C-alpha cells in the first residue's frame, strides 16, 4: 500500500492523504476488541490502541519529529520495518510522506479525548501532563506571539556562521541547516511548574 508513495527517489516521495484506518485489519481489530472487554483492569498499548478501546484513561505518547530523525541515525527502524541500516534519508522520507501524516490525523481525531500526554523525547526521562493542561497551554499560545524550538544540522555546504551567531556546538564540523518555524519539523516547549514538556508543533 505504501510503495506507490515511496517512489525510487532517495528523498522525494508522494504525500499520502489517507488515514490510519486504511491500514487496520478489521478481523484482527474485532478480535482485540473482544479481549479488551474482559472484566478487571486491562492495559491496551501501542500505535492506534484507541481503535481497540477508548479506555477509562487515554494516554498519548508523543515524540517530536526531530527526535525521531536523530533516533533513525542511531539505527531505529521505521514503524513495523526491518530497515535499521537503511539510508537515513529514506527512513525520513517514509515518515515525512506517510507515517507522520497518518499519525497526525489520528492524533487530531482523538486529541480532545486524551487524558494525559506523555513526552517521550528524552530517553529514560518521560514526562506527563494532563490533556486539559496541554490543551489550555496550546490555546493560550495561539493568542500571543510564540516561537518554535529550532534545530540545527551539519551538511555538505555548511560553514561556521551559525556556530558563532547561534551559540552552537563547537565540536561539529559545520552547520548547514537551520529549521525554525516549520510545524512539520519543529516542536514546542511548555513549562508546567518545574517540568518542561516538548510536543510536536503540529499539535
């Protein structure tokens, strides 16, 4: 189903405008839905878990696109793929044109019903905030000027200007990319008391 959108190009694909529903096996979904109806406490987890059951408490685990890209570089595969060693640009292409699109649509479908958002951007240091608190913060953000979290990356044409002017890591050979103000790529920081939460700007 994904192949026509992936193309043979290393970087450019074709935008997938479908939804996560397109990839759901209805027979398997019905089987899991029957399991989730058992008495007692049942934990349903994973991508699309809310398809199986809305639950008494819905927790959404969020991860910024830039962090996903950094994990691809460390060998993380795409969803349900065995492409650990694949060209990083091809991994990002699959995410940008398909995976992130369907995940964002699914998130928006359930956004108002999410009880807790789990920030999983720092490995080994998850942080959680109530859905009401995050939705309130997002609403306030739209009513004032705000800035997205920028990120910087080396590249073959990079130079030293950004190092000097943006206070960046001197150990890097150069910086060629500066992403700031691109909702599909950048993220947002919110502080709740002493806890800083990072979410994708697409939220």
